[in-house]
């Protein structure tokens, strides 16, 4: 056998295995939402199984390793085949992301837009709540005779010489409770951070982790606003701040790439092709002369 052909086959098979493993790894990373622990372990395990089984097959073919034999070689080859078939599941996951790149990017943009809209959503919530509070106090002032008890409770003792001034002072007091002094600077920093997270390719290893980080940060920001808005003045009937828009967009995005499903026909065909390429070093391994049959008798007999 030509050793150069065997060496080329071995190198080519290794390159194909590493390329396939990268796509497998990316599919696992998307499945885990950016976590690297399980994807690294499973990918290395897949590579180890393929390489070890292939080495055993080649060694048993090239030597008088009688305990393995042809049946044993077939068994190890079947193990490699099963590894590739199983890997087609996460491989399909990443193929789906690549195949639907435009849709996927649009969903990422929708998530980022929802994240960017959080601060404005709280501003709108605050303004609507202040307007409702102002309207409530104004109605009480205009109908003080009919609502004497509420007037005494909400407006009579408020600071100010007139009802208009009392209402303005109360509304401004509530505004100071709802809007932090540093909100403008915080909002600017958030928007800058979100902009730096945009325009990432689906081939970027950090994209799933970045989406998970955005989810964590927006959840914290929303909770902060919810805690601030939990305060309530007498006469108000207000609910704390909620921002379901972001969770809705995020759920749509993560559902598409974190859910594993049956492998596609394309993924299975690619897995089978890679499996066939993995067998090239084995097929080019020359059988040991000592193990051949001479005059109808094997040396193993």
C-alpha cells in the first residue's frame, strides 16, 4: 500500500471530523442557550469515540490482533455510525439556524428592539400613572362637597395654598418616587451596551451566550423598575410596572434554537457522508501478510 495515500486519507478524515464537530458543537451551544460545559464535553466525547474506534479498526486490520477480527471491526464501525447518527440531532439544530438566517436575525433584532424599548416603556408607564393620579385628585377637588371624606384624606392636609398647587406638589412628589435621578445616565449606558450586542453573526460562538446575557440583564432592569413602581400613594389604584413584550420576543427566539428535534434528511446525509470519509484510513490500511491465507490455510489456525 502507498503510505502517502494512507497519510492523506488520515489527514483528510481528521479535517472532516473537526469541521463536522464544529457544527455539532455549535448546535449543542444553541441548544444549551450559550452554556459551554455540556457542548464541550459531548463534542470531545464524540471525537474521542470516533478516533478511538477508528484506530482500533485500523490496528486490527493491519496486525494479527486475532481477538478483534472482522466481526469486531464491524462492531467498532457500527459504533462510529451510531455516533454520527446521534450527532445529526444537534447538527440539525445548527443547520436550521443557518438555513433560516434571515428569519433568525430578524427575531434577534426584535428581541433587541424590545430590550431597547424597556426604558421608554417605563417612561410611558410613569407618565400615564401620573396623569391618572392628577386626574383623580382633580376630580376630588372639583367635587369636594360630594367627596368630602376623600378630599380631607387626600388634599386638605397637602402642602400648598390652593388645590391646584396641592395637586401639583403631590404629583411631583410621586414623580420623584417613580423616577430615579440617575435614570438618564443609566438609560444611555444601557442603550450603548445593547448596540454593542447587535449585528452578531449566527456563526459567532458567543451569540447564544450574548442572548442569554441580554435576557438576564433585561430581567434585572425590569425587576428594578417593578420594585421602584411598587410604591403607591393614597388615592391611587395602580399596578406595578410590567414589561411582557421582551419575554414574548425572547420566548419566540429561544424556542426556535433551543428545542432539539428529529434530524433532517440533509443532516443524516451529511452524517453518512462524513462516516464514509472516516472509513478511508481503514479501507486504505493493508492487511497483515501474516494474517493472510496461504494455500488454503490461515496462519491463525
